[in-house]
């Protein structure tokens, strides 16, 4: 399948130039669970398996934590061509509030949490 928009190299991997940003898979404002979990999982699967999207962008703050779990549910084990990029360093104490937090201990704990939620041994990006 030809990736939409062609390809680009990111983190040493050739992926679709058009990626899928996953913030909107969480509830309103990126907070909480999606209104329809099955539909969110289906959208992720369709993006990869039917539309050739191989770059998935997520973050531990989406939900918080909700979307990384959805990505794992939908796509794990990840096809070799798929790059799941996640981000850490923002805390979400309430809906609509995004606060940067770059303390090394927090960042380490966040990365370890992302590894568990995504079901991987390392983050590719």
C-alpha cells in the first residue's frame, strides 16, 4: 500500500509523511475516555491497515494515559513499519490544564509509564 503523502524518514525509520495525531481520541479537550472506545480503536486500526498511516503521534498527557492504552489495544504487536511517537513532560491536573514538568524523576517515571502502556521495551521516538 502506498502511504498517503509519500514517505519521510523519522528516527531512522521510513514512515508515511501523513501521520495520525491521537489527541482527539480521548474525551473532550483531550481529557478522559473517548465517548466510543470501540470506534477509537477501529479508527487506529483503519488508519494503519486500510490507509497506510505508519506514523502514530501520541502522548502520556492525552487522557491522561488513555490514548497510549488505546494505541496498544488497537495495534500491538506493532507492525514493523509503524512508528509510535509519544511525548512526556506535561501534567494534566484537570481538564483544560496543561502544565510543563521537566523534573528528571518525573520524566523518567513518565517514560516508564509510557513503555508499560504502549507495551514496548523502548520508545523509538
